[in-house]
């Protein structure tokens, strides 16, 4: 994930390589690099790719109105583009208010 600017608009871009962790990828779980590159070309076109599922989940949560999530700006060629959300993250709240963890997580659920 990285911050980018598109037409002057501040966004976050998230890319998924075959829907696996970077550690797994680097350890060769998906084969040698040429094989990974070829598999990735097909992977980004799949409607069930991780990025597509994540975009759908974010859209659903945004429509539900709770919890507050980053709006999806778009998905293109396996990259999820989102806008930032002002305020503190759930991770920050959990770290600073551990005694409220159950309430915070129940609210997200």
C-alpha cells in the first residue's frame, strides 16, 4: 500500500500479488518469479481476486454507515484505490483503550 496523487487527488493504492502474503511470495510459495508474473496477469482479471473482494466489502460497509471505512475511489488492473478517512484508526483505539476492546470490536462486527 502506498499514498499517491491522481489528478491532484490524494489516494491510497493497494496491490495484491496473487492474494498471498509477501513472506509467502518471497519464500517461493507461488513458484519462481516468471511464474508469479504470469499467474498475476490472470489473477487481476478474476472477479474473486482479493482486491475485488475487499472493494466490495468496503462498499458494503460504507453503505451500511458503520463502521466508518475509507471510500473506494476505484479498482483498476488489480489495484484498489481508496480515499483517506479522518480520525483515529481502530488499531489506535484498541491500543489506547484496551479495556474497551470488546465494545470496540462488537461495534465493528
